[in-house]
């Protein structure tokens, strides 16, 4: 998911302020998630879902009021059947707990052709599978019904997104990164396990009536993750099936219903295989979309070159026009940025959400507290794309400096594990990206940095991992001392402070002597730095170092040379995730 509209030339800072306020309130809206333990995790220990087959039915594409609430809330009536292939692993017990949150009616739970007793409440669907075979896969069918509640501020406060396209025809979509797949179907909703496959079949009204007189009804389509494997129109109903054949995060499972025209962009991949990049947009947006989406070819080439092959060719790459800004649904990216480029000349929603196919969808955090892995590394890829496009770092570095303004430093990025942690703010995006930007800028780290980035992806591709595994990779590849550096940035809200003062040189009154250190609280922090004039600064936490400082030409008077020194140290914050404080004046600079 992306938060940065602040870089769009059409509505840069005003739009950012609006979106930031939406994000803030949406995070507050799910604040309860930050302190609640995942309910079914302990009870279902030892069980995993190898696959899901969802069969859903919609009788209408419009919202209807709930009569018992006096019509104050409009929802989408929903009924479905979910076939789970549950596998019993080590430590599995007869009791199974599925996650299903919301106001649902569970009608039946069936196993081996018979109805099973169950209990449903407080987001838990409990039943017991006495006589299960350890190691075997057991198909379990759950029938349920109820309603989907519209999202308030998608994709941040998520759920069913109900809107209309430019001609007024209905458009529906699903986003559930925050609320989880448990918000719309029964599942084992754990971040550290992924099913091998998911099949989604949807039956819905085939035609939507015209919103204006003298126009014909429009044929509706459903687009979801993976590949389309079945599609029939029978009378007034259409039934479409999509199948995912590669492991997938459950929060990435989605569907989109609306008027769609499909077009493809040819692409030759890293291994010289001809591919088709798919795009689904409203028919009236087709000419503009064709021209705009052509940039995906260069983006895909950059990412494959820097990281490795696109990980989901079996399920395809497609972008689906949505009514919300964007979301990284695996092989079915939601796009709602209005075919606009930012001031750097690229569409940051396309670039960011596509980057998640590598960081987030292939390399996946094993716990929501580790989502800085998804967001920080994907945000970094925006600058990497600029570097690919321009053949140099100048614009990419300027992009990163603009991004730095959004870092809050109010709460640690790393949250508590084992809970449904929701990030406090956008630091997992911007501060997360700046951690790696700073490592790259550290003395001697530029050479080979691309290989370390590529190595991180290739090492963890197709896996789930926690923060410590990612930290250890970067530390072992660059310098073991960087492990403490990354842990500091993740576990502390504030930035390490470079403290400095100027000493008198008893042998030469015209020469400046710099006295510097990391503040005493920055224990374990290591980051050798180079100033803009090429002077090497390697602070040590809590221990003073002294060096002769070359500050400007000899003709400058002492006060001017000291001002030049101060400016050069302050400028370190433009390349490193630190703050700088002069002990002589008490002044502080940087984020």
C-alpha cells in the first residue's frame, strides 16, 4: 500500500495533508488491532490451510439498508461457501479455530460428508476434527452468509469499496490489509503461512442498468488474482472463476466487479521470454490508459534487473482500475491514480504497488510488526527506478531528500510480535527506505550495494521472515556492525545524534579541531560517514574523537571557517538518517 501523494505535481502538499489526516484517523480506527492477540493462533497450532476455494454469490451490485438498524447502514448482502484443505502438522489437536470477524451467520461446517457441531462468536469459528490423520490433508466446507460493510477510507480503513465509474455504473472492490481476510471469509489468517493456491468463483448480476436515460445496460465483469479459468453468462447472471497457483498472503486476495476492457502490453522478460502485461480499465479510459501504462515496461525491466525475475509469471501481472488509490494485491494490482505522473515523470502508484510484488508478496513479513520490510524496501524501489531511468543517482537522491520530510520519528517502526499490530504512522515507508539509503551512503558501501539488495531479495524470495533475518542479511553482507545500526532505527523513535564541538588547537590557532561522538544513548550504533568535502567521520557512541578539520580556504577567518564546518556537518542529514547537534550552541539539525 502507498501513502505518498505528496510527490504529485497536481496537488502536492495540499493533497498530502488531506491524505495524511485520513491515514491518521484510519490508523486510530484500527488501533484496537494493535493490542489484540490473534485469536485462533494458539487453538489451531499445528494446522495449516494448503488451499482455499471460495464460491460466492451476489444478488445485487448495490448497497441495501439493514432494516434492524432503521436503514442507517447500507451493506452488500453476501453468501458463500469456502472449501479449505486443512493439513494436520506436528502438534495438531482435534480442535480447530478459524478466523471470521463481522456479523455473519455460519450455516454449516462439513467434513467427510457429514455436518459437524460448531461454535461461532467473537471472531472465532470453532469445531473439532476427532479422528483426523496426522500429516494428511482434510477438506472442510463452511457455508455462511451475512453482509459486507463498505470501507470508510479505503485502502487504509478497508473493506468493501463501493463506488461508481465515470459513467455512473457500479464498481466494487475488496481491500483487507488492515482488517485481514477474516473480515470476509473464514480462514486461518496468519501472516507467517500462505496457502499454495486460491480459487475464487463469483456469481453476480451480469448487467448493470444504465444510470442515465436512453443508454443500454452494461455487461459487468469480475477480475481477481491469478488467471481466469471459467466464465459463463446465463440469463441475468454471470459466473467467473479465477485461480491463483502460487502461494499468496491472504490479505492480497481480492475481487473487482465493474465495466472493464482488457488490453495487454508486450514485454520480454529477464530470460528473453515474451510476456503479456495485462490491464483492466473502464472502456471510456482505454485510449488514455494505453499510453500511460506503457511505462510499466521500463519499470518491470528495472526491477527484474535489480532484484530478479518477476515472481508470479504463472499467475500473470495485471493492473486493475479501482476507485481507491492503490493496493498491492498479488498479480491483481489495484490502481486508482487517474493516469497521472508525478513531477519526476512517473506514476508512483504503478511503481510502488508493482514493487510490492517483490517486497511484500514474494518476500513476506511473518508478522504485521515486521511490515517495515514490505513498505520500507518497496518505497526504496521508487528511487531505484529513477536511478534505472536516468542512469545516475542525482534525481534519485533528490527524491529521497523530499521523502525525508515526511519522517515523523514519534514511535518505533518495529511493533510487538504476535499481535495484530497496526503501524502508528508512515515511518515504515519513508524511514524504512531511508535506513537502506543511509547504509548505501556509508563509507565504502556504494560499491556492491546493488548486489546486496539483489541478494536480500533472492535469499528470501517466496519465504516469510522476521526483522532479525533481514537485519542479519544486511549486516553479514556489508559489515556485522550494521546489525546494531538497523536495530537502533527500528526500535527507537528518535534518531541517533551526532554531537560535536570545536576545540582550540594549542599549536595552530588558525586550525579547527573537531570533537565529535554519537550521543551516549546510541549504544551499538555504527555508521561511518563522508562529508560533502570528502572528510571521513566515524563517531563512536559515548566516546569522544578528535580530528583536524579542513574547513574552507586558509584566507577565511576563523568564524567563517567554523560556520562552514557547522554547515557541512548539518548537511550530513541529507545523506544519513541521523540528527546533528552542536554542544557549543545547543543547536540541532536533521530529522
